C-alpha cells in the first residue's frame, strides 16, 4: 500500500513519483472521490476510486485489507496534502502492518509544514495540534495547556471560527504573542500574515477574504525569559492590591492595569511564592 500526498492547492506541486504510483496501482483509495477525480484528470490517470472517510473507515478497512492481501496494489490519498494527517487512513495503515502488508510512504505536500516554513518562527522544535476542540470550554482548556509551550505551535482552523480562536489566543496567551496566519496555501488567493495577535486581529476582522478558505495558525513558542522580565514590572502593583483584596482578584486587576496576561502572571506569582517558601 502506497501513501501518496497530493497538492494542497496548486496541482503542479505533485511529484513525478506520486504520478507514477497513481498510474501503476490497481486502485486508489481517497477521502473525496470528486476532488481526487479533478487531480487524476489533470494528469490523464484513469483508475477506479474507492471511498474512505471518517464515516465509513471502520467498515471499509476490512474490505481494503482483503484486497491488499489478494495481491492488489493500492494508493491512499486524502482530499489534499499528506494522507492521515488530520484525515482518515490511520486504521487502514495500522491493520496493514498487522497483516504484514508492506506500507510505502511518499514525501509531499502538507499544509502544516508548508505554513511552518514561512512562519518566521523557530522550526527545530514544534508541536502539531490539528484542529482545536469545538466547544468553547474545551478550546480554552487546550489553549491554556499550550500557553507555556516553548515549541512553535501549529493549528488548523476553519474561517468561521478564526476570529473567535484569535480572541481566545489573545485572552489566554496575551495580546503580544506573535502568530503567523496562512490562508489557502499554494492557491491563487494565498495570504500569509505575521505579527502580534493584537495587530492581526483587527486586520483579519476587516478583510472579507479571511472568511473563506483553509487556515493554518502558527503560534510562536513561549519565551520564559521575556515573561519573567515583564512580570517583575507588575509585581509592585500586585503586592499593593493583594493587601486589600483576594489574590485571584488582585491578579486579574493587575493584569488589566498592566496589559499583561493573567495566566502567565498567576503562574509566575505561584512559582515565586513557592521559591520564597523553599
């Protein structure tokens, strides 16, 4: 079984090897038959297309494994990009190994890596988180867990949720956190914007083009050194307020007065208190 990446936008991004594999296999398993048909037509490839998506993955996996065990060569493709990355196919690959079927991955396009390379942030270490949870509470929890992540963070987002997600990033990670937003990578309307959340949020709000297309968000990793420098400037305000109100309220007000992220301030204060006790 071949894992064949397909273009994420510009059809010319497909590799020669990918075209050759698609031409020689017996069947092509795809996430989206209609979308893949356009690609095959472009390169004059005529093949039987078989469906594999999140709804039928469990059911179809057994059938496709039987086909592979019968000696058929199969190519797995997603709607766009590298298969299995936030797309169906994991079960098929896992079962292929279990059945001792050879799995051959091909290199190719991936929106996350393409956007990361153009982000202007460090790329020697990064974490890919895919799409954030659908509910606001779960989304806030996830972003809070990533607030102090030192590695560059990669997220996918829909244009409908982009503004809400950026507002949450601003609230949880701070308005000065640097991000890169990449829209419609490699396509005609490709747009890459880089800056602080505070700077980009109004810009994205006012441009109608950001309401459509596929979005990749790259968040610069947390810098603990910068955080500690900033926190020292607000300690004085916090200690004054702490004398006349609860600690949690003092942190919220201090953060608002100083334009500082309350989560970072809270964690910094707790660590400082523990250090003082030790």
